C-alpha cells in the first residue's frame, strides 16, 4: 500500500446536531419507525412464505424487497439510535467502510428489484397469455440472483476505489452513518475518480432503471385503459399504483440526493433525504403493499384466523 495507508483508525459520526432533549425524542421516534420497519416487512415476508396462494413471481420479488428493506434499515439505523443515546459517537474505520459497502449494495439491489417488479407487472397485464412462460420460476430466480450479485459487485467497486485513497482527516463524518459522499470528504487526495464512479453508477442503477419503469408503466397504463371490465381495470390499477408509490418515493429521494448539485442541498438537508430512503421508505413499503393489495390483506386475515388455504 505504501503511501496510500489509511491513517484514521476511528471517526466520529456527528449525526443530527440538535438539543439533547430533542435527541431523546428523535431516538424514541426513530426506534418506533425501525420497529415498524422490521415488523411490517417481517409480516409481509412471513405470509408470502406461508401462504401458497402468494407463491407467484410478483410476491417472490416482493419477498426479496422485504429482505432488502430490513437489511437496509438494519445497516444504518441501530448505530444512529446508539449515537442518539450516547455522547461518544465514534465508529472504527473498518466497520465504517463496511457500513458504506452494505448501504450501497442494498440500495442497488432495491433499484434493480423494483425494475424487475415493474417488468413482471408489464408482462402480467400486457401479455397475460404468455405470462407463465415468460416469468417462469427459472427466469425469476435468474433475475433475482443477477440483481443481488451485480449489486454487491458494483458496491465492491466503490469500496476498492475508496481503499486506494489515503485518509488523514478530519476525523468527523457529518452524517448519522458512513454515507459514501461524507466518507470521501475525509480523504486527503483527489476523489474525482470516485465521484465519477458514483455518477456513473447513479446513471446505471437510478436513471436507467427509472426510465425502464416509466416505459413499462406507460405501456401498462395504455393496456389498462383498454380493459373493458371495470373490476379488472380497478384491480390492475390498484396493484400497479402501489408499486408506483414505492418507486416514486425511493427513486425520487435518491436522485435528488446523488444527482442534484450538492451546493443546493446543505448537509442537514442531505441527512433528512438519507433518513427518508434509509428508514421511512422501508417502513412505508409494507404499509403500501398491504393496505392497497387485496391478496396480501386476504392472506393476512387467513393467517390471523389460522385457516389453511385451500
């Protein structure tokens, strides 16, 4: 490594710089949100696994989304809660980099899973007669596996580019977790290659997938408008609108965070944006899918009544 040694052994996460009384309130509030995130996504995952009626491609990908949301929140939120309760807010540099790596990996996976879900809905609505062939279990397994493997490899590229840098201070990360842009500010070397890689990754896993989602749902909307049955049109629109809510929340906040000029978003605003897609979005996903999806609500009622599905 020679001159590229990492000099920092630990850093301080500044977190939300607010009054101590407000810190206690935020800790309680975020703890409730985190509990709901784990509970909601856990219930979604559980009923999908237990109810054979939900063993379809759409719910197969939804189960992956639930796993990603729980992992995504668990990577960032526990340390944030610990820092809100403790004045000593340090984290060793190696765990900090691991947090950055996992944060990027889970963010990439969520983007790709949302795209695959939009493709699944497109095939189901626009090509219903060929749905079983196009979205076979072999295809679904390949799509899910590729999404996970590619996401971790792309996050590994970011990690390798970070490790090549010398870090000599300051020892403070002005964030509530080791977010990549905040970590790069600790480097005492040129980070333009890292910034270029981040921008390219955003184009590839944010802008590109978002365009694919928009194209899919444009085709879906046209197909829904051609449905003669009012009940069929309502059911198709209800299923797709829940997915669009999730897509809008996740992609919107992420694009504003990483593709808008940084000068337009002071650091405190960046923390709020990061909090939105690190905690609020994973918490809202199961609420959106359960409240707007009759099949999930039916499976939940059957599970509560301990009825065996026929």
